[in-house]
């Protein structure tokens, strides 16, 4: 059954990666908490059974959820700057 366990671990562990790579403001707090707590519980369960591959993949998934949580709240704390700086202004190529 290990031939099923490895792809399953890859799928579940990497499920949060698209959210981490994007701006995570729209991710539900409940969803993040549920996935994070679930991952930690899987780690505990896997360590009890001495299933280290499952414990590792679940631990990585829990870390991903923590990264997502931190990234979301750092983005919320960042002030929104609606003004454009002189460097952001469009360049008039006809003047060159």
C-alpha cells in the first residue's frame, strides 16, 4: 500500500502551495485552522504508529499552513498605498 501513500502524501502536502504563492487575503481563517490542526493531528497519529513518511508529510503540511497564516496577516498589516510614485509613472517613449 506504500505505492498509494507516497502520491497521497504529495497531493495533500502540496495542496496549500497555490495559496502560498498567491496573495492569501481571501483564504478562510477557518479553513486554514482546520487544515493546520488536522495536519498536526496526523503527525501525532503517524508518530504513534511509527509511520515516519506520514508524519513528515503532515508536518510539512502544517508548516505550509503556518506560512500561509503569517503571510495572510502580514499582508493585512501592510498599509495600502494608492498613490503612485514618480518611478511608477508611465514612460513616454516618444521623448527619447
